C-alpha cells in the first residue's frame, strides 16, 4: 500500500488502507456471548464497531477532505490498540 502510494503520488492519486477492529457483523454470531462481552470491555469506547463506522471512513477517504492523506492505514477499532 505504501509502495503504491509512492508510485501514484505524482499523478495526485492517494492510496490508503482501512484496518477494521471488531465490527458488529454476522460473523460475531459464532462467538460465545461471554467472549463478546469480554472483548467489548477491552475496547476503550465500550462498544463494537458498526458497518457504518467503516463506511464513514471510506466516505472520508473518497472525498476531497482527505486529499493530502496518502500511504496511511486508518485504524477503526474504538481505541482497542491504544493500550
């Protein structure tokens, strides 16, 4: 991703990645409820992410508002990796 960002920068093309944390999707149904509760306790914002949380970052990166951001990985995890 960073290599591609460097290659495309002269054409004013930005390249970024989104790294979702634990997102509230059907796959979480495979987790035991207690496991999910313990996971949520570790997330500083105190909740799972939503698909809309990811979509909002996608919209931001696709907009002119992010025109000077390239080669970055945006962590969308409610602060899980702060610790």
